[in-house]
C-alpha cells in the first residue's frame, strides 16, 4: 500500500474522525461532468467542438483513439480538462480546422453534441466540474460524522491539494519521473516510468525486469497488459539503445508536461501540508500572496497581490467574500515566492528537495519547460448534497476547475492509503 505522504498530502483541515470507505469500487460510482465557460457557436466556424460522454476512458488515451478513428494528427485535438479513467465523464474536445460531422465506433463513447466555433480549447478552459460520487463500505451510522466534518468547514472550503489522479491514479509516479527529468537523469526517469511497481499493478514481472535490467527487448517479450506509452518508449530503446531522452521525447507533449506538473504538484502539496500544520489557510498573514478572482469568481493564477500591513484587513474581507484566495507556489523558472511565514515554508520545502529555478528551463526538452505559477491553497465546494444508505455515502457537488473531488472527500473518509481514492 502507498501512503498519501508519497504524494505530499500530510494533513487535514478537519479534526473529526472519518467515515472510511472506498471510492470507485465500480466505474459508475464516480460521475463527473465538465461545466464549460462560454462557447460561441458559429455555423461557419473553423473548429469542431465535441461534447462526449466516456466510460472508463483516460483522456489522453481517448485522444489517441479519436485521432486514429478520424485519421488526423492527435495534436489537432485539444481538451479543457484531463479526467481519470475509472469514471463516467462528460467532456469537451476541440478538433482544430475540422468541419465534418463525427461518428464514432468506439466502445463506451457517446457523442452528446457537436458544433462549430472559431474558438478552440486549451487546458483549463472550463469553469469547473459537477460530481456525483458514491463512497462504499463506510463505517456504520456515518451521517452524523459527515455533518460534524461539514460543521468544521466553516468557510465552506477545503485544502486545495492536488489529488492522486494528478500523479497517475493507477501508478502515481509522475512526480518521481518529473524530478529525474529536472535532474537530467533521463535513464532513471525511463526506469521509473516503466519499472516502478505497486501492489495494484498489472504486468509486474515485465516492469520489475525492466527496472533491474533496462533491457527493452526482454521487457517487451514479458508484457501482457495494456502498456501503450511504455511500449512506445521500449520500441525507441530497441531502435536506439540507451537514448533515454529520445524515449521520453517520443511521448505526447501532454504526458511529458504531466511529469513536470506532477513534480510541481508534489511540492505544492508539501507546502500546503506545512501551512495546514502551522497556520490557517484562510487567515492571511503578512508576506502571503493573494489571488484576486475573475468575473466567474475563479482565482487568477497570474495576478498576485502581496499582503502587507497596509492591505491585510482589506484582503481578509475579500477572502471572506470569496473574492480573493491565499496562494502557494507552483515552483518553476520564473515563479514568485511568498515572504514572511509562508515564504519560509516554501523555501524550506524546495531547499530540502535540492532543486532550483534554472532546472525548470529544461534545455534538453524545451517544450516541457515551466515558468511556474501560483495556486489557491483553499477552494470552495458548491451545491453540496449528500445522503447515506446501506453503508454507502452519496455525494453531489461542484468544484472549480483544477480542484479535486478526492481532495474534498478525503476530509470525510480520512483513509491514509491512496488505494482507497
């Protein structure tokens, strides 16, 4: 089993005992629908927007299958949000410079809507997500426990941790791979991506063999399950032995970025954990950096307000009104540190990791370089409803984009092992 500490989650907001339970016992237990920002439909638009319901599809793998079905380059397809595989998801995709109607013959894929627009989608182009989730095998008579935990969330917000899905829910290793890339240890990055094993892994023999030998041909012979991206890397290494950087470069850019983002997310989780242990995540301190909100009420990660003795009372009021959020650093080549107590936390975590800003320029694979940013350390839950029946807790709620349902529900479950999420 793998503890949450492995991905930097080391603290809770609430103190009441949890209800236990497990998420995603069945695919139907986790239903998520994207809440889009405004779309401008145009009958003569140059891009095709698809609204699609997927069952048990990881987003990047679906894009590969979609590109093959339509016989187009996968880079022509963009989407607003990455979703976990073990769920039923309703998502928006954009095919740039494409005007034909789409009909798909893919299992567990349903096109709900399609229309033309001059706009295309980038990651983050959505308001948020609506969830309907069942937590099964909870403790008997858990309804009162849920109410007590909700009472502790007096701000109607929770810690904005990156959930396990950010790191790879089936194999939570993106942060491990990301750090090796930053350290220019490309052989160790490939070794970890293919060869690190977990108790819930398939193809354990093949993975262990590669980790011990770095032998691509022997690993391919041992493979049995679905290891699409691993196979791409292994085939490259068969053709070009020891070209580990090249093997990484063969992967889709979105996946390569997930390695760097995964490591940034791990650092953020560590920083947020320390903030939770020592200070409030809602009470501003001098030296904090606050994020104002846009017209939708979403935090603007590129607009910073340094909190000083002169403006702290104003910012405190804005935080109560959900017009500003205290932030933590997403460390990169040009990111801005907090000062004061939060700055000490940020610097301490980063120094212990033995990294620096220049490492994020990634001159060897420039397309995945990251300037860094900031992220709200708390986030609201919206339109919450729940009921408990037969040791199953049923939750429905909405979250801002980039916030994780698992990070919200962990406050209720309090299961330390990521296997339960």
